[in-house]
């Protein structure tokens, strides 16, 4: 019984305390005012934009129109890589190219789907320019985004992430919570960026130094995190440009958002396993390692420790008042949020038409969505199952 008590209190303490560790560490570093960044300016006059595309017929033209309208005092080359789309994505891109002969834009098509990492592995080595902008096909860049990114890209910068802003698209029971959580993440990135390297990447769009690129493992779903770690290991910096804005719609339903969370968590577990197995290939500075552990590694295992605390509380239900209270509180909240999830999932279209929103327990629903997706992602990572893209 001592072992059960120890497991419960350890996991319970982790669940309660962990959310405050990374922000507190940032506060410490901020007041310590220790910077690791060079301020030497870098002149960039040539950029290649790499856009992997898969079944983006509904969004790709809007993305390309924003790219066409972007401000940049230099030469832009655009590579569009169609990853064996099954809709009319290629036709729409071809029509756009024919209608815009003044743009330096090329379309390449894969005979079979190889994913974003596979596309980057194949095409980045063939790019002539040293600086590459990797852009997701559903991101709409602000007119001044590239100007802001290039002005912030210093001599020692290896990778620079833009500021991805989530916008409401379709109604989902956790849409507002996802935006709230993402804005909190952005706030923490700004603080971390002001005192050193960031350890929380933004995969939607980022500038990458081609000479630092390393082949991404085919099974890696979070190529941005993998590249960030590799670049930090080479003593280059990873930065975040708040002024460089790109816009993305949220997922169209709670179910699709749940699947996206699973994918992110699966990618996180892969990176964690890769780091543990091949730790000597990731040589990070002490401050970066600390932030990585607090900001990522401990977050990825949080769902596991949460469910461990629940299981331990079940075994200690009768003997421990704290366990009993903790378990009952979670049971009640989970039951109520499950009911809300079911209502919003199966009556989503009707609720949207009537402008009715069932949102009594939106924060707990979002929390349990994160926890459940984490556990399911761990299971999927163990089985090695493949992920499919959801429509936005």
C-alpha cells in the first residue's frame, strides 16, 4: 500500500505543479537577463519558398495569392510539391501558374505519397538558395511577414519561426479553448525568444538555413522539432518573429481537432524516444536543455502521469481522503464534459445552424481532450500506425 500511496502522491504532485515550472523558469531567466544571441545583421536577397501540398484544392489558391502579394526586396522562387493528391489540387495550381507567368513558380508531383518530411528530404538539397521558407499549404501569410522575418534573421540564426495566428473557421466545442491555449503558447514564446533560443517550434511556416538541414527520419511527424534540435546542436540559434504573421483556420470539428492533437503528441513521443536513444547526436547548451525538458519532454509525459494518478487513486479510494476527492472531482468533470462532447459532435451541424453553443465545461473538455489524445497517441506510436490528413 505504501507503493500505491507513493505513486499517487508523486503523479498527483506532478499534475498539479508541472504547469507552473516552465513559466517560472522563464521568469528566472528573464530577470537573470542572460542572452545567447548574436545581433549581427544578415543580408538576404534570395529565398526559395517550399510548399508541400496534399489535397489542398480548397485552400491552395488563397495561399498562393497571399504569397504573390508578399513584400520582399529580392528574388523569390516558389516550389510547389504535390504529394500525390487525390482531388483537383494539381489542376488548380497549374491554372494559377499559367495565370501568373511573372512568378518564378514550379510544380512537382510525386507518384506516391511521401509526407512533408519526405518532400523536404528530397527537394531541399536541390534548392540553390541558402535560405528556404517552408510553408504549409493552408497558411495565409501577411503582406509584411517575409520582410519582418528576413530583418530578424541574424548571422547565427539557423531556424526562424513565424507567428501563426489561429482564426475561427467552423464551430467546434473547443475552438475558443484551442485559440486561448495557442495565444498563451505565443506569449511564452515571446518571453523565451527575448532571453535565448525557443524550444517550442511553429511548424506552419519558418525560415531555414539550407546548409544546416539534415535528413529527417521518415517516421517523424514533427519535422520542425527535429530540425530545431539538430540546429541547436550545431550552436546556431532558433528564434521566433512575433511580427511575422501567418493565419490558419482552426479545425472544423472537435473530432478533427482531437485527431490533430493525437498526431502532435505522437510526434512528440517519437522525438522523446529519439532523443533518449540517440542523445549524443543532440548536444544542447544547459539552458536550452532545461527549457526543452520543462517545455516539451515533461509536457509530453503529462497525460501518462495524469492517468497514472487516476489509476493510483482508484486503488487508494477507500483509505485516502485526498485520493477519493481527486477521483470524484475528475469523474464528475469527465462525465459532464463527455456529455458536452457527444452533444457537440453528433449535433454539430444543427447547433451551428441554430447558433447554439453548448459550452458549460469548455476548459475541462479541452483538458480531457489533451489528456486522452496523449494516451491514444502513445498507443498509436507503439503500433506504428500511419496518420491521414483531415480536411479543414
